[in-house]
């Protein structure tokens, strides 16, 4: 393995690495690591549901009933009732007939995206002969999450990347395409940028070019919209062209991924998407906790209210301190740094003062486009926000030093 030894030595020589923290409590958003207290400005536990008393009590009920695992495929004996109940809840949130649960959001994209293209091919092994050999093509925002890009690659279908949020560029690419089945694919909220897809304009294009729209709403679900249902609710949109994808590992505070679709699509995916039927799903106690978390997003609206108050307060403080923020639309508020070494040094300087912020670098983002990704939380206090803005004001952001 000399190749890997050489690579490991090169990785170690870079000035962008630092030891991951080893938290002994969950960021909600304060946590303990190595005996010290930190406040996280990067946890996806937006609403602090993961360690809430209600979620823990419900998960404990699942734990008592089932233990820690499922140990069988949903397609065989592992189709526990709680998964069916969770899927029904997820389908209702996204106003679709059905939902399918996956072990993670990553796996949902990696499994479903190729299955949209390859389901017919797989069915041929069983004797199905399609009336037409459809030509598929993906139209993908250049900054879509890595799991989307991996899913598209695995599909084998051609993919056309359009400039970030640029609907004119998307229109040009749709116009030039000869594919019969066009799938526009986008993050709802962009995970490293914090901006929101212009969904009404995108759907107008989808209508014009008869395209499907696949929305990965990992960061919108639980956060956007009057009841926290996500990006479509934020825009007041319900559209049969949309395939919804989401994760359960962010605002809902647990683990898992899902798609919400029409029942005929769900029926096909259950048999044609190996990431659903040929791997295990989330443990039953997590599914119990999720049933509670999903209810809490709706019936404890004060959590979302506090999240957005904190977002507005942070943005205002940063702007008053002279920082230019590239996006202020959502609780993901990145501070662009550029140089990777400077970004890592900034994160290190903040950590030394008890503040954890993710330094986002290649391959999560393009080379030279690194950023500190602040994610606001319902449980942040004004003092914590003042503290991090004061710390940043004392640092040279372009060099990452004091
Ligand atoms: C936009 C987006 N899609 C998918 C995922 C994967 O989700 P999970 O962590 O649940 O696998 C993430 C997580 O980082 C994400 O940000």
C-alpha cells in the first residue's frame, strides 16, 4: 500500500488539518469535549430536538419494545410497523401519497437517483419489455450536495451542470437537450451556501420543458415554511412534478433519509432500489424518536421562532461588525474565507476560545472557496452570539490570524 502511505504523508503535511473534537455530550448547541465546554455554531441539530426530553422518552419506549436493531430487510421480515407509521408521517409533511425510508440521506440520494433511470433496465431481468427505450438526462446545480453528484454518476445518464441558481443557464441546457425524460435536481437549501433554490422559476421551466424536479431538502425540512415542512411550504408550492428527498439527521435530530413520491413511484422503488431493500434501515428506537421529533416541529413552534430570531440577530451583529455575508436567507450563514489554510486557522482560533465552527473546504466546496459555515440554533443565547462576533472581529479573516 505504498500509494496510500505516500498519500497519507501528503495529507499530514497540509496546514488545513486539525484534530476533530471528541465531544462527550451532544451539541444542543453547548457541549463538553476533553473536559471543556464549547458552543457549536455548526450543529445540524437546528431545533435542539436530538437530546430533548420528549424525543428521548419516545426513543426509550422503542428501545424497550425492540432493542437496538432490526436485523432484517424491509422486503423480508423487517418491515416493522413503526417504519410504516414514520413513512406515512413523512409523506403527509411533503403532501405526497407515499414515502420511503432509507438508512441515511446520503444513501437515499445514492440509491434513488440511479433507480429513477435504471428501474426499467432492472425489470427487464424479470421479463418486462418497455414500449420505448427512454433517454434520460439530469440537470444539476453545480453546487448540489456530493451525494446527489454521486447518485447521478451511478445512474450512468448524461448530466448537465448549470451555474448555481442560474435559471437562464438551466433554461438553455433544457432547451438544448434531446432527452425524453429530463430530471432537474437541486438542493432546497444549499448546504454549504445557505441560499434557497428559486423554486417557482424552476417549476415554470419544468412545466415548459416537461421536466421532473428532484429536491434534496436536507436543510429545509423542519426549518423552512410556516409549519417547518420545508422549501416547498416556504414557497407555498404543491406540484406533482416534484420528487421530495430529505434527511432525518438534521432538524429532526436523528438519522435516516427519505423520499416522498406518488405511490406508483414508491411501488417501483421498493423493488428496484437496492438501497431500500438490500440494506438495513434505521433502528426502531430512532424511528420512535423521529415520530416525536416530527410532531414537535409543529407543536413546539417556539423552537423555530427562536431559531429564526437567532439567525436575524447573528446576521445583524455580523453586518454591524463589518462582515460581508454571502447569504442570509437561512440559518446556514457562511463567512467566505477563500484560502484553506486561513480557514482552518480561523476555526482553530475560535476553538481555542470554546467556539466550534466548521471550516468547509474542498471537496465539500470548490478549491479556494473555503468558508466558515455558521449554523444557527434555537438554543443559542444572545451572549453566545455576541461572543463569537467579538472573537471574529479580533481576527484577520483573510489570513486566519489575530
Ligand atoms: C443537501 C444534503 N443532502 C444529503 C445529505 C446527507 O444526509 P445524511 O447526513 O442524512 O446522510 C446532506 C448531509 O450533509 C446534505 O447536506
